[in-house]
C-alpha cells in the first residue's frame, strides 16, 4: 500500500529500526531476513533523504532527524492499530481478545486477581498479559503496546486519558514479635529501625519518592524488587517496611505480621488507570475499564 509514492509498510520497519537500533534485531522481531531488512532500510533512506541509522563504533545510532520522527511514527502506528482492531461493539461473553496490562504485583493482588475471578464467569474466552512497570512503561503505552497502564498518578502520562481507581494510605508492617511494635511507634524509632524498601527496575516507588521529598533519613537494610517479597523478608526479623494499606491488610491476616500507623506524614497515593487516547472508542478496552472501576470501589 502506497501513500503519495511512499510504501506505508516502511513505517512499521522504521519503528522497529528506531526501537531496536539494530538491523539484525529489528529483522528478528519482524520475522524478516537480515538482507530484507537492510533493503528496507535502504528504501527508507532514499524516501526520507536521511541515513536513519549510522554506524558509530560497533553500534547503530539514530540520526537527529530519525529521533525527531520516532514519537510521531510510534503514535501513528498505535492509532492505526486501534482503528483496525477497535470496535464499538464488544461481546465479552464470546470474545477471545487478549488484553495487555501493565501493573505491579501489589495491584495484581489487591485488584486484578479478584477481578479476573469475576471476569472468568462472564467472559471465559478473555486472556490477560500482565507486565511489571518499568522505565519504558510510558513508551509502551505511547507505542500502543499496552491496553491499560495502572500506576500512581505522578507516573502517568500527561497526554493520554486517565481515571482514578482508588486512593491508598500507607502503614508500617513488621513481624508480630518485633519488640518495637509492642507499643505505639515513634518517628524516632521508625527512622532508626532497619527497613525493607522497594525498587522497581532500579526506579524508586511512590513511597520512596514521597519519603525522600520529606527528607526523611531511614536505615535501609534490604532492597527488594517485588512488593510481595517484603512480607517474607519481615518474618522472624526486626525489620520494618512501609506498605500499602490494602496489601498490608491481606498479609497480616495470613502471616504472623503486625500493622501499625505510619508515624510520619505521607501523602495519600492516587492509583490511576490509563489508556491510549486512540483507544477512547475501543469497546473492549472501555468495557474492561468499567469493570476495573467497579471492582476498585470494593477493593
């Protein structure tokens, strides 16, 4: 298919080349041979009058013009995909659709897992692909590689629709036999006690950012990459952790752990759900969004 003498299939090639910055990797991801991908790069260079990728040492580096085009190319392909796949009519009972969701293990436990139990009864053919948040989550949303992004408000994209799922408080959790939890926890004791914190893909979470903004100095003994690992680290130790209240209520009901109020001020977290603006008329995504919002009211 051509548009003003330009082969529109080359847009997909261009997006892959700019994302992978390698002819061989882009070819692999598109199931093409390396010669075919090299030929397509040659056609792009001719059409766009730009090298697109240039060799720098042993790596391929995008040109300035190519980098300036990258966001537009990704957005255009995402909107085309939404136009092709979207339908204002969505039958959950018969659909075989796969939904791609980005969410932390905390959100999986407190919201997605119970929701999927409910959805299995009314939409047995649906499939879900859940990926953890990372530094590329917003880029994936922009490229149309995610249907829904569940994230605290300050990590959401500015240029796509978002809605509030729920507000979350934070509490302190530790082993039920921990001596410091046998009486009201003071700020001084809290800051001095060894703590477990979370980093997701080497990025600070909402909790760590908020405590950092308050200039709180804590003793960090353990760093985990999973919210669900924290309760097990706390068992039979003197460590403490700041946890989401919804998750904390679940773990203290099943493990010998104790929950107490946080002795420092921490702003309430707003957990959001976000989708690409091109998906506003996608019947399936809008249906799943309504299900999420309804389930969040009871979480």
